[in-house]
C-alpha cells in the first residue's frame, strides 16, 4: 500500500479511487464512471451480442451519433451510402435495446460527443470517462481522467464497466505568463506539440497547469485537453476550480441540490497536492506564443504564422531532409516561403477541438463586416445542436452567412470526412480541427491546423493570415 | 483470437516516423463490417492510385515484401485515431508482429487484443534492422513470443518485454474479457462500496 499521506497528483487521486484490483503483471482494473458511445460503436456492440452479454451499466452510458451524420440535413435517410447510414442507425438501435440514453438527430442535444459531454454536465471532475474515440481526452478539462479506447475495449467496458490499464506516467506542462490578443488555447496546444513532438507524451497522462492555463475559460481548457492525444498522451487534465464549478452548475446531468454541495466539497480535494512528483515537467511561456499554423502532415509540423515553410536544405540530417521534402511535396508548398503567402481553398470551423460557442464567437468577431474571399469555400459546423441554437440566438449565423459561409448542422464532418464531407484532392483547407495527417480530410487533401480566429482570417483574405493584423484593422 | 505462433518471415520496412492510423486504414473504410477483408484497405492511399492500380514504389507492392508477416517501422507507429480497424487491416493482410522504437498508446493496446504483437526495440536496433531489410529485400526476421526474442537477419538476438498477462493471452489466443468475467465478484463488491461515495458520475436513471 502507498503512503496515504504522501502528496498526490490529481491523476493519482482519481486512479486510486477507481482501482478495483491489480493483476500479477501490474495491470489495474479500473472502474469506469461514464461511457460515451458514438456511431462508430457498432462493432463493439456486435462483439457483445456474439457473446450473449448485455451492457452492464446502461445508466452510466450515453450515446449520440456524430461521425456519420449528415451536416446538410437532419435526416439519416439522406445518407446515400448504405453502410454509413447503417452505422448511424445501429447506434440508435443498440442504445434502445440496451436502455442507453440516446440523443438522436431529432434532438437538439445531439452533437459531437466531446462537445455534448461537458455541455450536458456528463463530464464530472474526479470521474473516469472513456469513449471509443481518441479525443476523449477533451473531458479531462473538468478534472476527469478521460481517454480514448479501441473497439475491443469498448466492448469490455460495455460488458463489465471496467477496463484494464497499466498505470501511466505523469507529465506536468506548466504554461506561465499570459496569452496575448489573437492567441487562444489552440495556439497553446499547437505550441506544446511543436515543442515536445507528437510522441512527446506517449505513455503519460498530462496535467496542464500554470497561470495561462487556469486563466482559460472552460471552453479553452477543453480545446487544450482535446489535443493531448496529438502530443502522444492518452489523457490530459486540468485541476477543477471555480471556473469548472461555475461551468457545470445547473447543467442537465450535473449534480444538484445537496448532491451538488457534496460534490463540490469533494472536487475541491482533487487538485494536485503541493510537493507531488511528476515523472516529467515541461514549461512554456504564454507571452512567447503567437498564433500558430501547421505546414506539414503531422501536428508537430507547426510554426508561428510569422514563420516560414521550412527549407529541407537547412535540415541537420539527410533523413530529416527527405521527410521535409516528401511532406512539402504532398502539401504542395515551396520551401522557405512565408506562411502568410499560402493561399487556401477551404475553411472549416468546427470539430471537437473548436466547435463550441466561444470558438464561433471568436471567429464571427473576425468575420463580421467582411466577406469570404473569392474562390474560397468556407464552412461552419457547430459542435452540437445546442451550440448551433445558441449561435443563432446571438446572430452569429447571420454574420457567417452574410459573409458567404455555409452554416451547417452539428457533427464531426470535415475533420475526418467519415460522413462524406471531404476536401477535394489537392485542395488546401484552413481547419480548426486536430489532425493534418495525409488524407485526413479526404484523399489528397492538404490541411493547415489553426485556431477559429485564424481560420476566420484565412477565410476573408483567401490565404493564411496573421489574425492580429485584421484586429488592428491593418488588412 | 488465434494463438500466436513463432514467426520466421520476410520483414517489411516502413521508412517513416509517426505513421498514423489514418494512413494505415483511411477513415472511409471505418463503416465496413468486420467480416470484410480489411487487408484490402491496408495503407490504401499509399499502396494504390485512385484508379485502383498499384503504386510500384510502395514497399508492399514489391516482391518479396508483399508476403511479409513482420513490419518494421520508425518511432510512434500507429499514432492518432483509436480505430481498431488499423490493427484489423494489418492482421488481415497477414502481419502478426510490428517492430518499432515506440507506438501510439491506443494502437499498442488494440494490437495486443487482436493477435498482433507490438514489439518495442531500442532506436539503434530498429534503425539497423531497417537498414538491413531495405538493403537486402527478403531478409528474414524471427520472432518468438515464448522466449520474447527477435532474431535479426545477421543472427543477432534481441530481447523484448511484454506484460506477462498480455503474453499469456496472445500465446493461448485468450480474450481479456473472459478473464475479467471470472473476477465479476470483485467488480460487484467494488460497486457496492462505491455506491456510498459522493460524485460518482452522471446516471440516466436518476
């Protein structure tokens, strides 16, 4: 047994509370508080059916379709591809059969699971949250241990409400200083990934801390934790505080009344104790972070918007030179040119990374009074039906539509194109999503990851643009 | 899951780091039923042109790599999306082991649950292995899970570590869920105790 008086990290507190037993090989059976299921879960339900096992805790399981849903209609029958249509329908049927709470396309609560979870108050501090989607790390923003799992693990959780895990290492990333105007949580996480690399946190759980993190709104925190997986970490988390509690208070599935008071009292015990040790510590200064944009096909291929496309000939070794050459060839970029010289064809504002109301507000503030540049196809896909409704209540939809944006329905959409919303081969997309992998937004698509403000700036100028220039009115 | 058998196979080099699961299995095949041969979709956009013809430069379109059962890759293989389909694609194609300096965490655990052995070897060892199998196509590598060893084409033997339980499951083709179900009493006891605690997460039945 460990010394219970020893200072503990937030992660350790959650881990030990959910520990059921340990196997001789050191793997721990963890209790799962909340299981979120999306419309890619049909194989997992099928595995369970084959074994004749019913979901063990349907009341702890919540479902909404996001990957396969159309964003130009709310009718599953408009999905032309029969297999894709079946995926979305299967979730509805599997949920109904098991008694799992389901938010369908006719329900304004439908949306991207990682937007819906926090929005509905399903994501609680101190809990374990899993989902068959790698961006489950998002929910760590409330101070939960939340991580993505594969289909076999989804079936294991459905069957037992538990999961075997080897205790990960811990990494604390402290962001000192203050974010400057035009710089957002997206730029912080892209800077972190640029610094530590996409494998930088493999095997670790990240805790984000420091003044630039605690001063973020809950939505900014969700963006930060969302891309932990792009830094290699299965989970990222932030200690719960008053920002967290104010965000959760009154949400439909959050505790209420006396339960709320008890919950908050418990949640206040969760932050990492002074003196607790992390396996690794990384520090950044927010004052030095500029709006960021990726140039390549990995999220670590990132530079400030004031930077340039790298020159392979400046690479330190032959192998690196080859990688940069191959990447620039795919991306259709000339070495050494300023990032602001890169023209774009598409703009996509949305996804579990940046599809929340504050994201849409920050983009709309840049778009207001401007027009989408000629030849650019610009989309806004709100993260949930409720985000969409809120934006419409605030008139943001009008700002986007008047500028020439398409205003669509909630879903994962062009982040990965499983529903058919894709970027055409060779076309270049300024995207608020999380992955710029080869072919991610469609075969041959070229993706530049950036913040909603930066995406808006690209939309109205037709090229990658330093949004700060538009803010000064210097465009 | 079928029991893992010792391998003696042509080894296939993938000379790039950060191979993500989108490249291993593009998202447009995610809705395919598991009964499909996912091997046909493996590295689809690297292996085939849009018209379905092979990309001759891609290693899996070259003899004798085509028939390899062991893949050797650079760091952070299988990063990105949690899609288990990436493992299914490698497995259905015929791969039974992937050797790399590091793996994406979720890919690593998905692989172990599907009869695909992820082997972590030191950077220098993998680099040397990649060099050999690229320079001499058809070089054979041996993998023995029982002794936890890889034998390189030059005859050098390299040990690797694996969780004993995962090894047991792979060796005997066992499913982790079967084991967990034998521990249900522990889970029930936990749930009973846990029910008395505060803030244990949202429930739809209250």
